[in-house]
């Protein structure tokens, strides 16, 4: 059995479903660091399993309202959250690997894993913004192959096994990035990264994808489980992100949103029970700023939703 860092068991318990938060939580523009740390500590105290952040290299306008996202560097951001918390996992969802030098990613990942006490999970994607690839001098059309090549070197650099670290030493004339970690840092593919599910099932510790209508998502989970069976390996987790507009009325019925739901806590509990039964191991919430105080939303989930997910 693979010896993973403590983050793996926290994210993927043997029983129950775990919940995480995309950070900054319900923020408009760049988040205030002190407030972000306070919210992170609250989430940790309430029993959320993870705090996630995205990699947004450039402020490229996107979406129907053509707004530009502005996020701090993901590794520095997670280092701040790690220092502010004690138990909660910190993770990337996802680093745009074709736009980053893999040995530099390895340095950041090994450092975050060390300073957090093994609470780090590395999610990786292939990116999709042509403007970023042009600015970084990378080939947009060839990003699938670039992702695989950089994944292999990054995997070697993060491995605790001496026999797996040879590619790093070959690439650096014998110099290591940092000492090998005591335990393996989980690596997830976020989206498909333009890879086959069979490749993801073989290479990654899990697959993270987006919210879909329940029947469609059940089909995706079935394809994932089929790919795992074809790879001949052990079961691996299915992770789902979800835009969540949690209503103050606990009985508010579920209404579909792009990539999520507008719903009261009773409907959210029922929804999570259904997707967990389908095979979802972890759900990361991206909270909508609907005017409710963040503390109220997190407190409601912590008191009325989280206890049911642990069964």
C-alpha cells in the first residue's frame, strides 16, 4: 500500500464524504489576507477537510460578463493558509502545468508539504487560455504532450522512492531539488488535462472534475471506475467541484446554476448523500457571494451538513 502524506487520509476517509472550500471564500477582487486567514481558521475549526485555490497566471477576461479574475500566487497563498491553520488540507485545483517549470513546481510542492506537516495535495491541469500560452511562450496545441512530460519529471521529483528519482538527477547533472519527502504527496488531475481517463487512472492519485447534472455525473463516475478497472490498480477517488449558493431558508428547493446549485441546507444534504452514493469522495464548494455573511454560511454547513457526510 502506498504511504501517502496525512492529507490523503483527511481528504479521502475510508467512510463518508469530505467537504472542502475554494479560496478566497466568496471574495470580490483580491481578498484581504487577514480576513482570509480568519476564514481559514474557522473552516478548520468547523471540520472542513480542505482549502483549495486556483492558478490564474494572467488577468484574462472570461465568462459571460467578460470579467478578469485576479488571484495571488497559489503557492504563496497556500503557505499563508497553512501557517494560519492546524489540521485542514491545503491544495491546488489546479496548477497550470504547461505554463510552469516542473522542477520549480516540485520545489514549491515539497516546501508546502514540509511546512504544513504533510497537509498538501497537488492538483494539476493543462490550462485553456490562449493569451496565457502566448505570453509564456508555450504551445497551446501541444499542451497535452507538455503536460505528460512535465508530469513525469514532477512525479519523479516528488517521489519518496530513490528508484523513482533518477529522471531528476539526470535532468540536473546529479543535483536534487530538495531532500525526498518521507511520504508521497498526492497528485490529482483536475479536468482531463487533455488526457485519457485511462492515463489519469494509471498516473494520478485521483481525478477532480466539475459539477454536472446528476445523471451525467453518474455516467462520468462510471467511466472513471471503468478506467480504474482497466488499469488494474486499486480504487482511486473521484473529486467534484461545485458552485454553491446556500440559501438562508433551509427548505429552499434546489435550482441549477452553471456548475452548481442554489439550494437550502436540507436539499444540499440530500444532494451530497446522493452523489456520495454514486462514488464522489470529496466535494469542493465555491461559495457564491449572495449577501449572507461568510461565517453564517460556513457555520450552517458545519453544524447541519458536515455531520451527515461522515457516515
